[in-house]
């Protein structure tokens, strides 16, 4: 990836602060380590909305935006609600206007099954026992 | 941890199969790699329920059960719904009867902020671009 690429880090949103915190932390960790334009957006409750998150790439010159759902697994939110907000076609792609040029939106998979999830979960179990 | 300890891997539950798949994959990865008794349970929709998941430690001889929520972040589910189902006290602990002996339930934190979440998310973004 490079500065022609944007990542829209997408969260569920919550009345509690924790979902927003983790989404913003993921966005910050990626922005700090990778040469890519990063923005955040939330499906519910929190700001910016998905529409406003897409609009926040204005002025960046990105040609591609990866919509990256920070969800553990697919469900109704990632399979219906968010694709609807992004106006994705059947190939999970869309286009939007960024500064008068057409940018492509591609939709990433949620975190999904990975050993790092099990390792982190086990660490949380160990921490609970040591409290 | 050892065979006196159980981990109840807790999922949100979903009408779609993916949440159950990730919860069961986490449970299997922990069971395969660690010397600990592992069971699963779901807050909604999927089986076993949290009550049935706790009951499934019958016959294992566990003295401690770590209730391990496979949620990204705290929210109403992890702060109210699941503690209610587990009958946790103000210290996030409870006791239940397992085979006529008292076992302690301790409640772990959700996955939360960790670099591995950002690294996995970034990998999903890269995969989306290479499709």
C-alpha cells in the first residue's frame, strides 16, 4: 500500500466508549506503521458515520479505499448493513468521487479465524486468573 | 493453567454461522495447545446457552472456570448481559456447584486493544487489495 490508498477502519459503534477506543487504536496503529491514509467510521451511535468517513478522504488524493470492518466475524452487520451503506455491488466493490476523481472502494473481510485471536483470548484468561 | 481449570469460551451468537465458527475455532485452538478444559457457550441464538455451557463442566472436576468473552471490546453485552447470566458479584466473580463441589467463576476481559488486532486487520486490508 501507499499514499494513493486509504483505509476506512469501520466499527460497530456503541453507547459505551470501548468499541470506539479499539477502532481508533487499530486506526492509529496502522497509520503509525504503514504508509497509507487512514480514517475511521462507525455503523451506529458513534461519529463519523460511514458516509462522513468516506467523505473524510477528500483532499487526500486516494485512488482506492479499503473499507475494513473491525468485527470479529461476518454477521448481518458486515453482510448487509455495511455493504448497504457503502453501496457495494455484487463483487463487494463500489466507486465514489474523491476530489473530482473516481476512487474505488474495496471491502475487506472481518478479522475472522486466526491463531492470534486464540492467543490473545488465552492471555486474557491468564490475566483473569492472576488478578 | 491445568486440568483443574476450565475455560468457557463465550460468543455473541448469530443467525449467521460465522460467529459460532470463530468461537469454536478459538476453543479448539486453546484446547489443542493448552492443558485446560475448554467448553463453549453463546449469549444469543446459538447453543449451548451460557447456563448449559456452565453445566457442561460436570464430570470434569474443574475448581475454577474462566468465563472468556470472545468480543472485541466491552459493551452492554459484556458489561451487563453476560455478567447477569453468570450471576457475577461486584468483583466479577461467582461460584457454582460442579459435581457437588463449589467451583469459582472468574470473568476475563474481552480481546481489547492489542497490536495483534491491528496487524490482523491490516492483513485483511492487504488481502482485499490482492483479490
